[in-house]
C-alpha cells in the first residue's frame, strides 16, 4: 500500500507494524508452514506421455524447426563437470536451460537433454570415457535452489552413451536433486542428495544410495518434513566416508522459511549404514539454513562448510549488511522527533526514494510535517513496514564459513558477515 498524501501517513495501519517482535523460525514454521500432502508423481508421467502422443500425432511432425532468435539465456548454472585429463571439455547443467557438452571451453555446444520427462535440473555427475568425451552421465532433475522460479523434476536420469539416450532410474518423488556423487572406486555405487517437494511435505527426502547402477535405491539418511539433503561429499581416499548436509526450508507463494532446527552436517563412516551429526563448534538452532560442503584435495580430513545463518544478531552488534552511508529502518526507528529533524536532507531523500515514497513526499516536506506535528516518526515506519519488508530487512548473522581439520569432529569459524561484499544471505 502506497499513498501520495502526507496526511494519510498517520492513518495507515499494518498487521506487521514497526517494532513488533519478529517471529522465530520455529514460530514461522508452525504458523505459516503447516505440513501439506505431496501429490503423486503419476500426474507428471501422464502429462509427459500426453505430450509425446501429441507430438507423434501432429501434422507438423515432419517439418524440422530451427531457432532463429532472439537469443535465449540458460539461466542459473546448477552443475558443471570437467574432465581432469582434458580440462577444455565440460558438461554443464542449467536450472531451466538444459544439459550441454563442450569440447573447447564453450566455443561450441551440444545439447544432451532435450526430450526427457523434465526440463529443470539440479545436479549432474559425469564418468568420463575417452579424454573429453562423457561416457556415463547422471542427471538429477528439479532445481534445488528453492526460489519461486525453481521447478520440480521427475527423478534421476542416466545415460551410458554420452547423453545420446536416457533412462529414468527412479526417485521420481524427490522433486529436486541437489547433488549426485558416484563412488570413485565403484561406478555402480552412487549417492544422491534429494531435497523433496518445495511447497509440500512428504516425498523422497534425504540421502539415497544405489549399489547396482540405479536399478534400486535405498534411503540411507532420512530427512524430516520441510527438510532435505542439499549437499554431499565422499572421501576419495576412503569412499566409505560420506558427509551430507540437511537443509530445513519451506516455500509458500507469499513466504519462505529458509532455516530450521533440522539443518545440519552428518557423517557416515560405513557407506551410509549409520550416521552421526557433526555439530561441535558448528552453529545450532532454528536459524541454520542452507549448508554447502567441500573437501580439501590435499587432505581429506580438512572440510569446509558454508552456512546461511539466519540467526538474529543482538541489537548491540553491528550489522555487516548495513550501508553506513544510508538511513535504514532500524536507524529511523530509534530516532526521536528532534533527531529526525536534524537528518541530512540528502540521506533522507535517498531513504524516501529507496522505500517507495510518492515523489511529492520530499525530505523538506517530511521535516515540515514532523515539525508541526502533522506526522510522527512512527508514521514513516508504518509506510514501509509490510510483510515483504519484514522478510528482507532482518538483522541476522548471515553467511559464514567454517573449517574442520579432523574430519568434521570439530568446527571453527573462519569468516562471517558479508564476506568481503561478495556473497549475500538467502541460501
């Protein structure tokens, strides 16, 4: 809601008024993210079968089509595999732009995944044949980035001829596959991190393992409702050692629960038969969001964990996301009438512009109305205090990087905040 009249400011009321105590993530989950049933994957299979039927019966089926423009971008890159023996050869997966192979660092591309039962991808794994030529490709469908524009998939697909033909190998109710890691010593053994449905509960969530090349799957690490596996690392020196990250989150059209108590890092030393949470020195609570994992190539006992920490910062701490040259809602909330009247006009003007005030509301007119008592500081806050603002203007710890030197037994914080203005929060 936006109005152009200063007199209207004092009349505005909002359910999320400035100064309300924010809900914890657990309270958000209970109030806005109830457990909801998951639809059957049969509907997707039926739709794909109907699509193929229409194509086969079309009177235009014999007419070849070619793209003449305009150029269509591929969107988010969600997976990239390069051949160590020939680093100019890559296989690249896009969130909604397909699967592509290049032999010359991207000068030319071949599309590999145009006619299957899903168009959104979340992860790939490639077992290379001749240098630069993919042999076995695993493609996990469904984007795992949890945006409103992240589309679901139809399970995991496998090609044994470099992407010429594909077979759906199951996990159709995983909806979103975040990582695929084959055992480096046994190509028949593959681990999969499955997110599960984004908007509903149920489905196939957690870590799944096959020992027969995808003919059958076993859930080796279960994930509770609203959570799923988001990353996997296998120790190349000892493939029985597996690390997994679980992420609790839930998307609604008007809200996003980006963290929860079920987020965490787990380790198995027996190929997934048993797991233990590795939490010593790592943050805990319902503010722990998405976690990314990596392992040192020189020392497999050295691990890195990148976490989206949604835990609220104490008000006394400096907010690393705050621009010191800009007036923020939090700063304005603490100002008295006299302090607000002393604000720099340029800073107040930028605040009004950034927060969607009508062009007729200027820094000069705001100060004049404050001075005469026509409006108060709280009216300015109410003007911009809506649900969308409450979602993003949050005083949180933000992204953090942790390292473990002993196989995940203990963790140490190395970086926190905005990480040199390179990475922002949101998972």
